[in-house]
C-alpha cells in the first residue's frame, strides 16, 4: 500500500461552523445533494456548495505539490475522478502546459457547466467502471469522491483506479480518528455513504487491493 500523506496541505481550510451545519442538515437535504445537479453545485448552501465557481486560491498551490511529489511533466497523463467543473485540471494545465489530462464526474450538470478550457478533456462517467484501458495514466487522483459509494461499490472503484493507473494514485476520503471526530464527521457529511475510522480505511484499502497514496478529510 502507498503512503498516508497530506498532498492537500495547501488547500484552504473551511472556517464554517461544523456543529451548526450538522444541526441544520436533513435527510431530504442529503437526498437532494446526492443527485449532484444544480442544487448541489449552485443552489442553496444546505444542499451543497451554495455556488461552485473557480478561484485560483484553491488548487494552484495543490497542483504544484502534486507536480513535485509525482514528478509530473508535459509527457505525464493524469485522470481526475470526481472532477466536477474541472477546476483542478485547469490549474494543472496552467502549471504544466500540454500535460495530458482526463476528468470524469457522475454529474451531467457539472460536466455541462465545466470550465471552457478543459471541456474537451472531461466526460460524464462512473468511477465503478472507468471508460479507459488498463494502465492509461501516470497518476489517478480522486478527491473526496469514492466515499460517496456504499462499501462494496467503493472497493470496486478502488480496483478500477488500480486498473487504469500505471504508476501512481492519490485519494482522499471522509474519516475520523476518535469519537469526537466521528460525531463531527457524521454531522458534517452531506453525500458520503462510507465514513470510517482511519484504521478501518486502511483495512478496506488492503481488501480492495488499493496500492496508491491516501489521506483523510476531517472537518
């Protein structure tokens, strides 16, 4: 298995009140969010992002970290699973012109409203059955996406990540390390269907044969 490493260390942390968010979220809100449509990206904050628009402060420094850690070059190929509107891939192309990129998302709304510069490289697809041949990419990235699946489907998506990468993979998932973080995580989570203790995640990775790098999202 790969490393537990925080490659998103330079991603800005939210300052929102996690307890307040948890107390106001309902199962109806979660059901609407899990449709991954306009309501989730650009609707009311209780259903998702409350407006999902590009700002360089989010991904510019992160892609520099990915570039250095995985030694990405213009000859490298990168897949972003759960790419949404393509913000990270846009910044990756800005950092490394001519790098080969692909992005998939289950949301037709996100792909249809993606950034113009990356539109040719994105498509609607399911991470449980990636539409790419074996060993297609040097790096496969999935940020806060695979945990939106039930456990067995999640294992399937991890196996698909391993199938299409020829070198590296990096994922982040909703997790907790103690009872306090567990309570906060379950209050906070809007779309995740699998939320585990960090040690449980490591066991699941082993069961699925996931050998890439990983880290946790903990509010």
